């Protein structure tokens, strides 16, 4: 059995490598290989398709050509470029990792798992990617594509969303690893999952390892990988207020940075009332204490009671429903201290300088059409 497994692994390595040499996509981080570029691309592409992440990669390499440039950037600069990618903690962690690389490692990404583990946001997959892609060191990488490819190749029933199941896949990736060509091998597995072994309707006739695929032989490829359970997606209702201060053409808006401990930490937002998992009636919303407190801070406020825009937005564990209302006022009342965090008075022309959640951007665009 051991000899048979060894022979199978050797065949898989050879076929995957030859296929990758022929079919690999021409991606910028593969053309100009450096550990910094690998770090950028891998963090950007987490939870993001390549076609969507490509423009963000170019934005970051143009704005921050070196890790030193990223390390000295402000959080606002990074989040503004990150706007639209979601999971904003990734952008903050990327900046913090760059600072540690500069301060602790002289601007060079480490070459050991232990040292890479000191970088925030750099988990097991990204550590393996940096070591194998950038330095061609023999470390496996297992992302969603690789989980899918391995589960189908070997018809594995171990759930990929459990610790025990993940250990099975990482051990298998370690055994299968081509130690002479780890960069090519790891990227071939990922590329196979992206181009052939897709989540739905896999292109099995085009697969270079179809003959070795146990899932294909059994006719169960599309049922794999197995997940133990699904996380409940909870609804969340949000009511924003666009406060316009001043005369037409010279108006300003109220913005405030979101605090820690929730989605969109560090981004900017308009005044907000949350309805929780149930929508608020119009009567409840208009009588809400937070809206009353907001109106008391304004001079001659005029609230438009009908929403100017509505939008939905799906996060991994939340389905967001949002509405945007308009308040016009002459200005802010002096010495108002009702709010714990003061509002920023931003000219409308400068709004684009402040990174906001995509949901809020969509609401504003719809309201201004």
C-alpha cells in the first residue's frame, strides 16, 4: 500500500506540474515574484476573487511600492484603498505586519514559520504561501481551492470546517508536496481548483489528474468537500441619516469613525440608528431617542420622513438591510456634548477622502441619482 501511495503521489506531482507550466494564468505577482508581493496578493485575495482583487493589488503596489511605504502609511490611507474589499481587519493587519517587518526584520519578510507567525493576519496558509511561492521552500499551503481538490482527488469525507478535518488535509498536503518544486506544486493545486476543479460543475474532462481522481471515479466529486454545518446568517437593520448643513453648493456632512468591536472598524459613517434583527416601524424610528438627540444638536433641522435610498448587503454571517434618510439644517448647535464621540463636519466635495463601507457608498449614490 505504501508503494502504491508513493507511486500515486509521484504521478500527481508530475501531471500537476506539467499542467501548471502550460495553463497557469499570467498574474502580476507571479511575474514579479517577491515576498512583499506575495504577502500583498495573498492578503488581498483572501475571501476575494482574482478578477476582483487584481485592481486592488495594482492600487497597493502603486501607492506602496515597498514594504517601507506601506509601513509608514496612515490607517486612513490604507483603508481608503481597501474600500470595497470587505473584512477591513485584513487591511489594518496588513499595515501592522508591514510595520513589524520593517522594525523587527529590517524590511525583509522572514523565512521561518515561527517568525512569520509574529505578523498579524498571516495565518498558516499565508505563511506557507510566502515560504513556498517567494522562497521556494518546502512548505504546504491549503486554501479553499486546495481543500476542494484534495477532497475530490482522494474522496475524503472529513469535514473541512472542523479542526480534526483540517489536520487531515494539511497532513495530506505535506505528504503530497513536491519538495523539489514546492512553489510550482502549491500554485498548481490552487490553480487547478480555480480553473478546473470548481465548486460547481467542475471541468473534469480538462483535468490533468482525472484518471487519478477517486471522487470522479465514484461520481461524487460535486458533493465534496464536506462541511459539518452552516453558520446562521442573521438579519441586521440599519438606518442612516444624511445630515446636510449649510446652503446649496457649500453644504457639509456629518461623519464619524466607527469604533472597535464590530463590523467596519475604523471606517467612517453617517449618523446611524440600529434596529437589530427586526425592522423598525416609521413611528418607532422617528421617535427614537438617538434621532431626537441628533436633531437637538442641529440648528433649524428639517427631517424628510421618507427614505431616500434602500440597499441590502451580505456579509459572511449577517444580511444587512439599510435605509438612508435626509436631514437638512443650517448648522450645528454650539457646545453640544450629547454625543460621546464628536462629529466631523466634512465638506461634500471632500467626502471621497474618507473610507466608508460599500453599503453606505451605494446608499449615497442612489440618493444622489
